[in-house]
C-alpha cells in the first residue's frame, strides 16, 4: 500500500503523463480513448484511496518547492472538500 503523500502526488502527476500519452496517440483514436479511460480509472482509484485516509482522520499534506523566500507551494486535503 502506498503512503498518503505519494497518492496525493500521483493525483497530480497522472493527468500530466496522460497528456503526453494522448498527444502521442493523436493519429489513433482508439488508443487515444483507451489512454483517456485508463487515466480516469487510475484517478478514481487514487482519489478513493485518498478518501479512505481522510475518512480515518489522517492529515494528508505534501510540502512543495519554495518559490520565493518564505513562500512555498503546499498541497493539503481538506476533509470538507
């Protein structure tokens, strides 16, 4: 089982990877649609797994890079959405 932080990161990385897969399959509509459906199924799995962590009361957060001194990009799941 993956950690909650990795799941949160993957929910942002998977759609970006899908963009390249969909663009590479531009001339093949069936492959392109397959990549879209596969990406959506992976995202459903990732989000439902994150929901399980949130339901248990785990604070899911990832600290990102510091853009400016004292200003970092952070991601955190709120239980209310």
